[in-house]
C-alpha cells in the first residue's frame, strides 16, 4: 500500500493489527500507549505522534520506507 497521508497509514496499521488478531486494548497494554492514541492513529488523525506511529508499525511487523519518486 502506498502511504500518502495519515488516513491510509492508519488504515494499514488497523488492517495489520486485525490480521494479527490484536485488539486496540491489547496493543495499548503492550506498548503503554493509550487506546485513544491507537484509535486516533487508525482513524488518520493528522496530529498523531510520528515516533509512536512508527514504533507501532514496526511492532506489527510493518516496514515504513521513504524512497524518491522517479
């Protein structure tokens, strides 16, 4: 999935979380993040903290890559 903004980044996080059978509550317990942060991230709230978002993506086995358009 090509990530072009907060909405589809959040969607990718949500899809992977569900594929792995995790709930938002479980992720909150494991990471120490609030369930409201995870919900905001999955819903594409643009003010979500980047460091936490990247940590969560990596925790769910997703690589985030930036590459130059050609």
